[in-house]
């Protein structure tokens, strides 16, 4: 996770999630990245950039955090979900474009995502 540079302006933030430690994760859709903030709003770090390979995004939209702190991001234009550690290390991905089993068309967030557990 990049820490040296301050956060840039959010462009179309589309999702927000909180972890048990109070950190806030924001899906910064137009910048194709995730930004992490402390509970009092201080920038902590960011990860991601535009692309189709693991750890990159094309319009990250929904975001959720599970009970162990892993971060799940719906990567809308790449038709997949990506999983990251709390510090932004890529862990896994699933999904592909389409309407069949295991496929997505513009995946977004839902009200029953793990992020709701912390609200």
C-alpha cells in the first residue's frame, strides 16, 4: 500500500466500508483505486490503478470488509470481485464477464455485504 504521497482527490467515490479497528475504506471509482482512512479521517494509504491484471481495477464500485479484515471489491468493468488483505495485498479474484454461473455483468454492492456487519 502506498503511504508516502497524500491522498489525491476522490473522484466518484462509490462505496464505503468499515473494519473492526475503525478504518474506513473507500472505492474511488474514477481513480481506479481504494483509499484507506483512519476513523478520524486521516489518510492511511491507497492501492490499485487502472488495468485488468490482478490488483488493478476498471471502475471499482462496491466494497466490503469481512470479520478478519479482508477487503472485497467489486471491479465493475472487469466483471469480477477481488479480495485484498487490510493493507492492500492482492489475495484472490473470481468472476468473468457473462450471465452464466460464476460470471458477472457490472457487479456492484448489495445491502447484505459483510460491510453491513460493521455499520
